[in-house]
């Protein structure tokens, strides 16, 4: 059977479809790079914003238009609105997040399956979801009650993946030739709290560093609390990528309180100082929401100035999106669309400015780059695209295709798409 996997949203969704793909391969099926000609299409949906919900529906419709024989929807939107998901033409089954990781067993229920007999090397997904990095699921769900977030409703309570299982996923990725593992979760920093063994995400990282040889381990996103000096000291090991994504959401103390976030601007600032002290040059990216209910002009300006002072090297700015079932959906004083758009533009400009300043510090320096893509050029050879360990996009030219190689690149200039440089040392 030919199977195509598609996804919308976070890296956790990507980690899940990569894991599913490995299970289907173990059962002898072919994973393909398009929904055209597919016997089965699996779409891992998202509901974090209204746009993500729309994209999820569109993915399902595109698969139907491409002639997919069978379409299965899972993920957050399919979990929250299963009846709407089933109403899309061509959809044969909707599987909730609670049963998502058993999806191959449900879909292939007529076959004799045992995925544990002979673990196979984890291969990159073909097509647009192909990565030289492996996204590894280490945690799911959340025990926080951020008032804007629908993910907790869709994914349930926090659940840690046992460290032995996380390790096995990384080892399978290594056997498949992957050079970087990205640990993913809804609330990654809460890892271990539900296991009753007094272990934290710091212990998980220490265990993985001790038992693997993979060249890079990166964290996807981690909430800006439950982190201490012991956590940051782990970056003495150069295999941990010096990049942290710390979602701030707002730089206003009042807005953060209404969001029920477990931090304040001052606490977040102290965390940033600690990170930069123990990880020199660390790249810190973030998420910001503008137009949250009740966000006054004064609060927005507080947020704007705080974000400016943090000097993030990148980030995503979202306009608040009402999500049914969340506490924030009932809050008064909604910000009108025009004001939210204007605020998003101002906030994005602040982050873009600090990102440009950060990238400029790399001119003349050498960085290690994992090449993720390439384009053939007739005169200058291959145009390579990849990620530095600090999570900056880098381009360079080479005489050969260097896909999935790690080279040392001397940075020469900053481009709109990132950094450009010259390869000085080849893998």
C-alpha cells in the first residue's frame, strides 16, 4: 500500500507522523511524497489558531481532489471537531489524539503487526516533510491552564515518554543517517513530573547525551519556567545546539496574568540572563501574541518595549485567535482586527530588527551547518541551504550536493533569507 503523511502545525505533529511512517514501513508499506496515487493519506491536523484549522481542512480536501483512496484525519482539530472532520469528502476515519499513536494498528487492523520485533532505521519522510533532522516525541499534553490555549483540551494532561523510548527513537534515527535530533513536546519542560521517579528534563538530556553519539540534539520549544542552573550547565556539551525557543507570549505583566502564564516579565528577563551566562552567544527565539482580550495601548507598548529589550534573534508574532472552549474566549474587551494587525506589524518589526543585529555578529565567523536542501546551478555548482547550530539559515555554494553533511562555513554576509558564506572545512 502507498501511504502519504501530511501535517499542519508544530514539531510535535511532525515527530508523530515520522513515527507513524516508520511503523507503516515496518509493516511493509511504501511511504510516498504526494497524495496523488496514494492508497491512504494520513493528515495530522492542528487547531492552535483559526488559520491552522483552515489549513487542516484544506489538506484533507487536497488529498480528496488528488484521488486518495482513503483519508484518515487525526491531531488537534480532528479531536476537537470530529464531526466536522468526518464531513469532509473522502474522509473515512477520524482518530483522536488519545488514540493517535495506535493509528497504524487501527488502520491496518486486518494485518498481523508487531512493530517491536525488529526496529528499523528511521528514514526521512519524502517530499515537503523531508528533513535531515529527526523530530523526536518526548512529551505530550499539558497541565497548565493558559487561557488562550486549546492544545491542553485537545491533547489532555501532560504525559512523559519514558527516557528509554526516547533513546530508542534517537538510536533508530542515527541508524537511518540522521545527524540531528529535535526533542519535541507540548510542555517539554515538564518531562518526568508524571513518572514518579524525581527526574526532570535535565535528567532526560543527560541520559541522552550519555547514551547516544548523534552529533546534534536540539530542543524544539520549552516553556520559560521550571528551568534552573543545572539545566543550562548541560550546554557545556557542544552536542547540545545553542538555541532555545522560549515562548513569552506577552511582555506586559497584566496581559501575562490574564493569560495565566507562569511567568512575569522580570522572571523571564532573569531566565534570559541565566541562559546567556551559561550558553555564550545562545540564540533565543520566542512566540508573541498581540491583541489579547483587554490588551490596552499601554499594555501593548509595555510588551513592545520589553520584547525590544530582550533582543530575541527571531520569533513568531500571532494575532490573538478566539478558540472555543478556552477561558479567554469568554473575556470581555476584545481588540478589533485592524488594531491587532497594526500591533502585529510593529511587534514583528522589533523582532526582525533584533534578528538582523544578531545575524550580523556572525560575519567573519565560522559556523557548523547541516545542509538540508540544494538547488543545481549551471555556473557555480550547487546552492546549499542549511541550518547552523545556532538555528540560523545559511547558504553557500559547493561543487557537489552536500545534503545531510555538516560543514564549517565562514560567514561573509547577511541576506534577506539568512546568512551567506563560504565552506572552509568539508565533512
